[in-house]
């Protein structure tokens, strides 16, 4: 069952679920590209900067849909 | 018992005191936005009164220019957001282009971002535009006035002494460099020592200009003699360049016994040595002896016979350089004796400056302008089309100065800058949320401002920490939003905290214009451009024939000649930013060696351009022209290949190909000279021809040296893609 979209409360401040999902998406992307660099797999991409942006979007959607409920 | 304060503490106290007084006056006068006066104090405070006054003048003038531009843009584009965006981005890109120049960079930066602040604050409500403009101008003026008074009255630190010390250091280093070069020429020198002195000279040269600007502003003696000091600076720079080229000319070959070849060399050396010694003495107030003339350096005809054609060519080039720096040292002697009032008749002439087209575009600066335009458009589109964009119109006002500052250095990772910015936000937020609400009256707020400013200025006092200092102070005053009717809102903190990552995200995206911002990729791109310019210069008929061309050709020739001179310097600035840890098989020393070899090639190409423009091969020696054509074709082919792939150089191949061509050319010249009747080629013609030959030989050697320097580097990791 998909999680229900809801705001996150931090010290009385309400934060939109998409912001939280994007934050974790960015963290996951940074971790992934470090691994990709470590194993020299970035060589298979012609534009790593575009891949970085695409990974952020993919992770944000996955985390938002299946874990947070954005 | 008295406790001596360090310079660091004194400077921090001065800035903190000026900040507290300026914000206090602004509040007392009932002016809105006292943070603007705080920004003025924070950004104009520098080590000496002169430096601060110069920066303050540039800030004030920039504020006025930015204000006029903002009012014009608002007036020309009422109710038309797209026309506004076009005019605004044009002005900002113009300011960014001008910021990349050598003079008044700060003026153009301020002229750009002040326009942004006024447009964003006043543009939304056009009735307020004039009021906002006046407010910004008076707040900036107040900050400058208060800091100027404090720095002039409290522990004044003028630039005159620093400038004098810097001049003494420069002349002393030049003297030592001359001695090191002469020792190498005579076969008993230390090339490493000469290289280290050369590096020192380049550093001293750049700091001297800044100190002279500052000393003119705060030291009366320097100000009244500023024209002579400018002449001295120009002559000293020309002397350094001349000596560096002289060293390049003979540095690679010590097989010639110059003492035996040139009987007057010892006397020449003594006179120049004494002249440079006296220049140093005059600057310290010692009266000089009358100027001694040097005899013309004529080689011994008998000893000359033992030299090969190319050794004669090397000798001709070397003697030409020595005559040039003899003339420059005489000019410096005259200028200094005039400056120090020793009354010697020869006041010296400033070194001639090259004349050329008035405007030569610079590709890096153009790219900066394109990047900042893209940053502004992305920010503006975000504000217009994405609801709830943090900061609203204020986002553009924040994106503009950051975008302008970073547009010229796309290789600097935005992530590195985000850290100090977010630290500044965090620090300022804690004070804003937890401390400021409990304060009552300006006595307490003033104490907080003083302590905070003192802490930031003391903690980030080194020039390398200027970013931390700028962000720390800017974020504090932006978030605190100090006013007479103080209010507190968490939204201010949240919006500012969200704006920073978004600004840096946009800057990180636009840094990819025109392609990867990785410093090693930029290094390769600049190398390609360097060899394209080499190719153009070598093939250009205008340059080859020494013609004074006009219009488009003249601009292209001037563009490529300047590219040759500037690109090695730009590459040198990139070397510290290349992370050799991520490029296995590459070391910083190897990269420095490549840059040095390109610098040498640039000097040799410059010598070739000058030789081509000043002299033509004598008619009697035109038979070697086919060899020269072969040589040119071979070198040009190498340049074309290197301009597509600078990593493809093959030292052994270049060496063998160019050596064989030069050997054939040498043989032809020798045969030609042998067949000519005695006296048919005048000594002057012969010397000119040898200079031309020397210039060709120099370019060949520098090309082989470049290929040698690239051989140890493993280029494969440079070509691999990587996430930055």
C-alpha cells in the first residue's frame, strides 16, 4: 500500500513532502555518483552532469512515491 | 602594563566599530534598510587606508552607475517583463564582461548588482524606484564615510611604506635575476635559482600595481609624482619581460663561450650591474654616480668564425635582447634619479606600448557574460512560472551578484561555496532567532553588532578567507533585517536558507556553458586555442610580411597575438585547481612544466613576430627560402595537429623532423655564404638574417620542449568522463 501524502513537522515548521523527498533524492544521488566515480563507470556516460540531474529526479520520484508519499 | 594589539585585532576592531557607528547613525536618522550601510562597511574594509579608499570610491561610483542604469531600465520597460529582462540581462552581461578586465573590476561588479537590487526593490512598485535609489546611494555613502574616517583616525595604516618596500624588493630581485642570467650566460649559473627569481618577479609585478593605486590614494608624496611612478612601473615591467626573453634565448644552450666571443661583455656586465645597484641605492636615498655608458657589444670576428650558422643566429638574438635591456635599464636609472630628485638630466622615457585595435574581444570574458545571462534568465523564469519560489523578486537580486562573481570561474565547484554560505545562514539564524528578540535598545544591539563583526573579521582575516567573511557578514545583516521597528519572522530565515541552494544550483547548471567546467577540461581547451593561435600567427601573411593591415585582419591578428600572450597565464591559474589525485599519472610539477614550456613558446613566437615585422631576409640569402618554407610547413602541421589534440605531441618525431630541416637549412646558409663574394652581404644584413634564423630556431626548440613536457603525463584519465 502506498503511503499517504503528508507534511513533515520539524519544530513546529511544516515542510512539504516533495521537499523532503527531493532532499533524500539528492543525498541518494550524491552517494550513487561517488560509487560510480569510484568504479570509473562514469566513463560510460557522455554528459555526467545531465545524468546527475536525471538521477536526482528518479530518486526523488521513487522516494516520494514509495517511502514518503509526495 | 600595556598590551600591544596585533594588526589582525586592530583591523577587526576598526571594522566592527565602523559597522556599529554606521548602523547606529542610519537607525538614528530613521533611514530604511540599514543593512545596506553595513554591507558598504563590510566590503570596503581592507588592510590599508589607500586600498580601502580606492575600493570605497569604486563602490560609490559603481552604486551611482548601477542606480542610473536601474532607473533607465525601469523607465524604458514599464509593464513589460520581457523587455525588462532583455535590458536587465544586457546591462548585467556588459558589467560582467567589463569585470574581467584588469582595471575597475569592483566598479563593474557593484554597477551590476546595485542595478539588480534597485530594479527588484523599486521595479515592483515603480513609485518607490527613485526613493530606493536615493536610499541605496546614501546608505552606501554613509558606510564609506564612516569606515573612511575610522581607518584614517584609528591606527592609520597608509600604503606608502608598503609601496616603497615593494619597489625596493622588485629592484633588488631584478638585480639578482640579472646576475643569475649573466652567470648562466657565462656557463656557471644555476637555472633553478633563475627560475625561482623569475617567479618572484612575476608575483612582485602584480602586487606593485595594486599598491601603487592604493598609495596614490593615501600618500601625498606618491600622489604628486604619480606619473613618474607609473612610468617606473611600466619600465620595470618591460625590463623584467626583456630579461626573461633574454634568458629564454640562451637558456637551452651553454655551448657558446660568450666571454671569448664578445670582448666587451665583462665591461658591459660591470656597467649594468653598477647601474642596477645605483637604482637600488637611489631608491634608498643614496646619491648616484654619473651614468656610465656601455660600449656596443660587437663579437670578435675571429672567434665568430668558429661558430655554426645557428650559433651565430643565437648570438644575434641574444645581443639584440641585451641591447634592449641596456636601454631599459638606462630609462629606469633616469626615471628613479628624477623621482628621487637627484637632478640627473636624463629623465628616461617610458617603455613604448604596443598600439593596436581599440577593442579585442576576450573569449573567457564573453563566456562569463553568456553564463551570467543564462543565470538571470533561469532565475527570472523560476520566479515567474513557479509559484511560491523562495524570495520572489529578491531571488534575482541575490542571484545577480553571486552569478557575476562566479561567472568568470566556472571551474570553482558551487558546492565549495555553498558550505560557507549555509554556515553564514545558520550562524545568523541562531543569533536572529535566539538572541536578538531579547535585546532592548541600541546599546545592546550595537554591542551584538560589534562583537559579531569583530568575531567574523578576526576569524576570517586572511585574504584566502575573504569568502567566509563576506558570506558571514552579508547573511547576518540580510537575515537580521535591522530596523527601528524590528520584527521577527521565521519565514525570513527559511526563505534565505532555501534561496542559497537554488542560486548555487542555477550557477552550477550555467557553469556548463560552453562545456564541462572541470579544470582539466578547461586546461585542454585553452591548450587547443593556444595552438590555433600559433597556427594563425605563423600562417598570417600580414604578420609574416610585417604589414600594417587594417580592419578585420588587423583585429584577428591582434586577437591571436594577445591569445598567445594571455593563454599561458590563464592556464597557470588553473593548475592549482586541477586535482591530481583524481588524475592518476599527473602531478602538479608536470603541469607547471607544461605551462612553462608554453610560456617559452609564446615568448619565442613573439620574438618571431617581431623579427618578421622588423626585418626581411637579405636578397642575397633568399636561396634558403625553400628551407624556410619546409620548416614553416612542418611547424604549422604540428600546430594544426596540436590544436585538435594537444596531448598528441611526439617529442622524438618533432625533434627528428625539425632537426633535419634545420640541419639542411644550416648547410644551405653556409654554402650560400661561402659562394658570396667577400663584402657582398653587409654586416648589418648578416646580423638581421641571423636574428631571423635565431627566431626560427627558438620556435623549433620551444615546440620540442613542449612535446617533452607533455610526454610524462598520462592523458587517458583526462579524457574519461567523471561526476564533479
